[in-house]
C-alpha cells in the first residue's frame, strides 16, 4: 500500500484514538510484517483488500476488515486445550488466515476457515499453501453456511459483529468441545458450555480472550481428510 495512504491512516488514528492506541497499532503492524516475513513471506497483516478499503485509505468498517489476531495470544489459548490430531480447528471469519497459520503449528487433524469475502479466502489459501497446508475454506456468510460436523475447536475474533457471534455459536455442531472468543465481547454465557478461561491481554484489550468448554464432553468424530472446497453460500 502507498506510503501516503498509510500516513493518512496514522493521522486518522491519532485523531480518533489518541497517541497510545496509535502507537500500539504501529507496533502491531510492524510485528505482523516481521511475523509474515519469518513465516516465509505471508500476507496476513494488512487488514484491507480491494474489497474493503475506501478511497481515502480507511477500512470500510470493522465488519469487513481482515484485522488479524495476535498470534502469540491465540497460541496461549490453544496451549490450554491439549490439542490432538482428532481436533479440527475452525476459524469463523478467517480474514487473511493469520489464526489458521498459527493453528497449523499445533497437531490439528484439519483446518477450516470461513469468510464472506472472496479475496480473503484466496489470500488465506495462498498463505497456507506457502506452508504446505491445504485447509478447507468456505466462502459464505457465517450465519447461513453449514459448518463441518467434525469441527471441534472454534475460533471467533472481533471485530466480528456481536450478533454474528451469537448466531454462530448457537449453530455449532455437537463435536465442538471449545469455543475461543477473542476481543472484548459481552457474550458471557453460551448454553451447554462453561467459561473456563477469561484472559486479559495488556496493553490492548482487543486481544482479550475467553474460552468456553462444553459441559459434557462430546463423542469425538474422526477428523475428515481435508477437502479443498470453496462452497458458495
Ligand atoms: C477481524 S477479521 C478476523 C481475522 C482472523 N480470524 C484472524 O484471526 O486473523 C474478521 C473477518 O470476519 C469476516 N466476517 C465478518 N462478518 C462475517 C460473516 N457474517 N460471515 C463470514 N465472515 C464474516 C470479515 O470478512 C473478516 O475477514
């Protein structure tokens, strides 16, 4: 992206959020680029794509920007869950695939990403291909797509709209054993699950997370072999 657009974004941020938040965003942006470079030249950092960037360089809104999660914080959450090859990780609203990239470092049997923006899906595919991973990527609205039955660990990261989070968690299959919600959310209860961890990330509350684990342990389905499917909603 052109430097002039970046500078305008910093200006907008300073005006809207003040110097400390802006400084954290600049740090996170640089951190993200280093993360991408060290992982083999990925593209998970910039939240914008042609479909989500307004002409003045501002993201069109939280609902479409592929703002990536903090990989270290997601790793911290996944380490609490004793992942095995029977587990299937599903990122609902996968953006450019940062969470899937991080999840591939664990022993998941399969990775699944869902997003409603096609350029996010193709960028995610490109990123994962660079790592030799072939995830199942589903293009569609998380409120209506059919989630794979074998998904067992579900991840949702704000700025995902609150109402979408609510609708999604209600539709999760019986194989799901844990839901990780990253970002401040007023979702304090999920029927059938109990809150087992409430983590505060300093200095940026955007990366706080909660883990909800199913009260009765589901009978685990075997992870299905990866299907390189792009399903339209
Ligand atoms: C903050 S990004 C998440 C990035 C990714 N989960 C990560 O951790 O790196 C939110 C994503 O949710 C997607 N999204 C928002 N509403 C959606 C919906 N109703 N159905 C599917 N995807 C949605 C957006 O397109 C965006 O890519």
